[in-house]
C-alpha cells in the first residue's frame, strides 16, 4: 500500500452533540481566577471536527494536533512567528552527512505517570508508528528511516479500523534506530535528507510511555503525555478537558490551570461565544462581517499555511487529463469574488503550491496565468481541450462540511457562468476512503497544511510517486523530473540548497498543472477579554494554547 498519500487532505468534519451545560460551567463568563477564592483558571475553546484519537502517531488533523500540542512535548518546537524549529526536549541534534543523525535528549523529564522520557521512549513510539499493520495515520513519516520497508507487509484496514494482515512484515523494528544510551538516539536514514531535524517537531514524532503501548486502546482517549497539561476526561462528542500537570518542568508553562474544549455538531460555537461562554471562537460566514466590524469584539488574525486546491482524477479517462481543460477551469474561477461572496476576509487567493513567505522556499506567482481570472483565456483553453461533453454534468466531490459546500458551490457557479459547464456537488461522508480508492469521476476538493516548515512538505508528500504507471494514489500524477528535483533537495548539503531544489520541483509542477491552487486560509480568531497573548499557529490555524495568558 502507499502510505505517502494518507494525509494529503485535511478536511474538517462535524461532530455529534453540543454540550451547552459543560460550556456554561467554566466558560469565558465565569469567574475562575485564583484571586476569587483559589478556583482554577479555565480556558474554554472548541473542537469542530471529528477527533477520534489522541495517539500522536495516529493524529494528523488540526484539532488533534492542537490538543496534543499541550499534552506532549517533542524534540523540537516551532516559532509561531518565523516557523523556525528550536530545540525543546532535544539538547542537540547533530549530523556530519545528513544521513546519520544523533539526538541528545535532555535528562530528567518524565511522562505524567512517572516513566522517564528518554531515547527508548522515542524509539518505541517510532517503531509502533512505522509498523504497517498498526495502521497509524503518521506511518509514512518514518519511510526515510532504514528498515521501514521491511515493516510494512501487506494489510487492509476496514472502515471500522479492523486490520487484516495478508502478509506479515519482515521486521518489527526500524533497523535505522539505535538507542546508544538512555539519553542518546541515533537515526540512520536510507539516504541523506538535510531537513530531517526540521521534521522532528511534528506530532507523529512525539514519544510514548510504555504503559500507553501496554493498553493502546485506553491511550487513544486518555493518553499518558509529557507536556504541561494532561487529559482529565474525554466525553467523545461532548467535551474534552485537560488540567495542568503539577510536576511539569518545561519552559513553556501556561499561567492557567484547565482547558475545556467543547465539541460541536457541525455547527458553530459563535452563539456561545456571544453569550460569554467561550474564550475563543471563529465567526461563521453569516456573522463574520458584522463581527469583524464590531469594535467591541477583540480579535487576532493571520494568514496560515493551509492551502485549498482543486484536484483532478488524472487516473480516470476524461477531459481533465488534458492540461488545457484543467487550466480552463482554473482561469474561469474568480477567486476573490468567491471569497467576497462566501468567506470575506477569511481566504486569500492562491497563485502557488507553496505559501509565499509561509515556509522557507515559498514564493508568490509560480502558478502564473493559469491561476489568474481570465474568462476569455479560459474559453480558449476549453476549446483547445475539445470542450465539455454536451449534455453531461460535471461532478465536484468534497466532504460533508457546510462551509466548504458553500465555497465550492460558488466555485461551481463560476465555472458554469464563464464556461457553460453544468455541475453538481457530491458531499460524501466517506470522502477519504473514496479518494484513496480512486472513486471520483470529476474534480475534487483538497486541502493541505504543512506538518513542518519546509517547502518540500507541500510537494513531496502530496505529488511524488514511485509508480510511473499509476502515479500517486490520490491524483494519479507522476513526473520523473519532479521526483528527481525532490531527491536533489533531499540530498543537498545545506538547507538553502535544498530549498532551491524544491523550488525547481514546484516549477515543474506548474508546468504539469495537476492541481489548481485556490485559496490560502486567513484565520480570524475572536477572544474574550479575560485572555491575552492569543497567537495563531501558522500551520494548523488554531490558537497556541501554551502561549495563551488568562487575566482573570
């Protein structure tokens, strides 16, 4: 199986059952300060997508990552302004050849159950994640480490998570991991990769307690972390609460005591925020302009690295296999008009496959004219491609998210208006499975935000493929020159050289135009007057809960 494509798209999905009662107990309108009788300071936020696991090696969507960011500490963390990695649990990470890496881990830190956070804690976590039949969502992140291929075997995962192993893997541990001593982990890659240390702040590389592996099912809902907060209770579909770990010794320790995330059933937390029950909230599109213009409401905003794009089933016979047709659709979309109609102020038109200035190597304009609204050029490109089959309706596939449905309805309307192509939306609950199974008969919505700050992460994991016949899993795209440019970047001697090679890969992508960049996300987060220092994570778009301060 191809693990590389497992996290190509991150789409928010709704949850069940709103718990207003819990929100009212400890929300922004309550008086929870230490100065008011010693009660805990509580911050109330929301979870707006289907979070089904809190295992770091299996969590790869925004809300999971935002929760785990305060439950776990990793080897490195990322500066929210510059996105640059800085050491946290790692004392140092060194290499002489970009292939063999030595990681020195700070001594004296523990998991919440008292187990040491040492080299073995990282080795067992990475081995569990890399073992194919465990079917972890972050499995493919370990494919650069020696021994990964021997740990895959042949297996199938059912919709309910049940795994059927057809062929047992040849190995159960990564041969490229060596615990040199309790605080030293040596990692040998299959080939040099200059950006390896940049990856290590991602959730999938967090350590895991042995007690967690001994009862992995319990750990999916109540993990044994090593960060400043520990999970108190998770009533799935209602709320997730975490309390400060009293014995935490890390540098980034919030000044409050408890976090309550309320889960919402596909709707918005906005009414609760207006009622003073929430500390953090995003305004839905229907309320956004009024909220944004309200001087009484406090807010922060920033462009984030999340990219929404239109993908095409290049594996399927159809007009989308013609680059002129793909460009025609792209040039027929007035991106700014769509934003103004549906999500004013919350999206930015995209003209590249890597966010400009968002990560090293991101530059504007790589898409060129193909991402510029030009109805006449779009019609000419459609004619060059042979037009659209008369009497047929184009299906646009996407997940079941109300906001995205509004967005892609506006996109479809633009295509119909400017090219005369009728369309229908196919919002499907099993979007990810259908995408992996190549079950789409028309263009489909995709989204990506990078897991670590390097332009390679927008490109290699999404478009690279070793299969010249079938291409990559999700799109069916393959280009040997693109693969070579990625490989040249991986093996570069310095990060600056690597970034240049990855930029060449993006230029090749622009020539092939397998997908059409649409929007970058501009997050606008409103907050109560009892919290300050609200910082938006440049990757996930969620608030950095470690940096948040409660003023009472």
